[in-house]
């Protein structure tokens, strides 16, 4: 071989191996949500049976324990956390990072050490979740037969953009048991969601034990289907405590929703005296908006709701209680002597103002208990206090106005945030239903909770966003997971990253390895993204 040929061939080999290295390296970082800053090095860390897991700061121990538990389960080696350790160590270190953001962390891996650092346990926990995704997907298995546990060399600096990253679940239309709720929270935590909005009451079922009103769980918790079979269920107060504690350990705040004054028919089926007409009513078996709501003219209604809330409030450490407020028809109030008398007495000109009175009266009671309310955007119609947080669900418009008038806002416009909408386009044209009925992965990824119109001061009122999961057409946990995943993976990047840092192509490249993680974790998920036809149709989605 002549020298030129040798040089050119060597060059080809070098270039090829360099580009292969590059592809491999990029392929190794498959973390969702994408961390803010990732620097790859060639300094891999290899886990062995002798690797130690160390914590520095006593509040770091539960997080070190979590990794030890996960790795012991999957690798078959036996790990536990230690206060002191030498080389070949994974270190969780608290208090050495002075970030203002309590969810910020850094992660550095080198051949001798992985160091996860944060100023607070919240950030350290997210460092753990990132490290979890740096391990091969086999980490999610029980007793995997994987033999290589290699972590790429990285320097990561990370923190979320928004403090409110919510996932909602409607357990009224269909009831899901405690075990599933814990699994749901587990997966939320894995992808760095931090607020679980638990929709506990609606026309189709009441789901929380209230000792003072036993008919809520005897009658309101069950619906009788057309064929005569009964479905439903409820969480005992003990269940709630366990779930809240479980979520707390995973840095997920549980925000309960107790709906009023509308979506109350399940309650009225048991306690018709709190309606305007007196009933009788049944727990609903179909999805809809129903005219019979709580009577706003009857003081006994408020006494009942306040007693209910007084039992519920101590179960939830969150500063928020969601009190609904959406889709409340006013037709019964218009014809109710008590409601009309209240309007006269209180100088209220419209039934919308009567709803405003209703929400503010309940808010005042909750404030005395140290709680703040969240309400769906309709609460703006009757006037709302400055301290209420608004969930903007019909579009971004109500949330924009609320932020302009100084209210905190959580954005969840149905077009881009409702995970009960279809995700694939195998059989239907979107135009046939309106785009809002379809939420393909790319559309979920396009969400931006920040309206353009806001000044920088007003923008501070946008706490973040949330995806909502309404379950009338999801009777099983398998179906719930199918609707949530993988869209929840797309959605979290819209809350973690600035819009200019988002990259759908990069996101797509992470999906196959995330599918493997989900599969290993026992999560059902949709594969509609895989369908070439779907991808092509939505390539130009705006
Ligand atoms: C809602 O979807 N009715 C909040
Ligand atoms: Zn009334």
C-alpha cells in the first residue's frame, strides 16, 4: 500500500470511528425531560458489586436509599447507603449548591465517582431521577440479567423552568385503586412532575371517606350501570394518608379537588336536601353537564360543605384545595326561591355573581384553615379574589386575563393538554372532529404555557401547566396508562425547558429507549407515534 492510500484509509477509519463515537455518545443521553446543560466526556463510570452509595447530609439518605433499592432489585447485587465511602462511589450530597431554585441539581460522573449535588432534597431527588435514566433501561426490571451497568461520563446542570408541573387524574368517572394511584405517582416522579391534581368528586362518583356523612361513601361512591351492575369505590382516610405520604417521599404534592357548586349530582343523590329542587337524583352513569347543582341560597349547603372540607383539609399538606367551579348551569338557581332571596339580600345582580358569592364564601372558610383555593377558569365570571389560583382550561385566554389582573394561573388548555383526546390518526381525519379532539405527541410537545401578551411581572403569575386525564371512557388502568404515555413525556419538556431549548426531533430520538423503560416498569403505552402515516400527517402541525 502506498503512503497516500494508507493515510487516506486511516483517515476514513479515524473519521468513521469519531462519528460513530459521536452517535454513540449522543445516543447514550436519553433523558426526559432533557436537562438544561449536558456536557459529555469519555469518562464512563462502571457500576460493580463493590460500588458504594454514599449520602452527605441526613436528608440525602432517603434518596441514596432509593437508588440502592432500585439497583439492588435490578442488578442482583446488594447495595445500601453509607455515610462514608472511598472511591467507586455514587455520592448524594446536600447543601453544597446555593441555587435559588429548590429543584436544581448538578450531576458529574467520572470513572471513580458519580456526584449528585443539590441545595435541597427536591433537587437531589431530580438528580437521582436523572441518574436513573443514565443507567441502561434494565434498571427498571426486577432481577434483570444485564451484566453491564455503565454510566456515560457527563457534567449536568439542571433546573426546571416552571414550579408547577402537573398531571391530573379523574377518579370519579372511573375509580382506580390505591395501588394504581401510587404507580401513577411513581411514574410522575420519574419524569419530574411535581403536582398531582386528584379529581375526587363529580356527578359520577364521590371518592373520599367523610366520617360525618357516611352516605357519601355508601351511596355517592357507586353508580348503577344500564345493565344493573354497580361500579365505583372510594378511598378511606387511611388510604389517602398513605397515598399522600407516598407522594411526599417522591416530591409530588397532592392537590385534592372537591367540585362545587356544579358537578355535584353524586352528592345530591345521597343528600338531595342540598339541591334547589329537592330531588330525587341518581349517581350519573354518563358524561355530561347536569342542571342539578348545590343550592346557593341554603345556609345548610354551606354548613355541609364546610364540614366536609374540615375533615378533608387535614389529610392534605398541600397549601391548595381545588374547589372546581366549572360548568355550573344556573337554571335551578334562576327558579329557586332561596337562591333568589340570597341574591336580593347580598345585592347580587346575576347568577354568575351568585356563583362568585359561593366560591368566595368557601374560600374564606378555607383561608381560615390556612389553605388557598384553585378554581377552573369559570370562577372568574362571578368575580374572584386575588388569592385564588386559576386553572385556564378552555384556552389560554382566561389565564392570560387572570395573570393580568394579578391572579396566579395554571395553564391547561384542552386543545393541547387533555389526554383524554385521541393521540393517533389511524382512522379519522382531524378535520372531521376539529383538531381539539386529537392530541398527537407532536401537538402535546408544542404546548407553551406562557402567553405572549404578558409583561415580565405578569408572567410571574404563570406557575406552569398541567395535563388532564378525564376518564369516562377509560374504565381500566391499562387504558389510563395508554392515554398518558408517551404524551406525558412530551408534555414534561414543555414545562421543564424554555421554548427555544425544545427540540422535537431530539425528543423523538429518545422515544425508543423510553419505550423500553416504560415496558420494563410495567407501564402500558400507546405506540401511535410509530405509525409512519401518523407522523407524516402531523409533520406540519402548528
Ligand atoms: C373541565 O374540563 N370541565 C375542567
Ligand atoms: Zn337554590
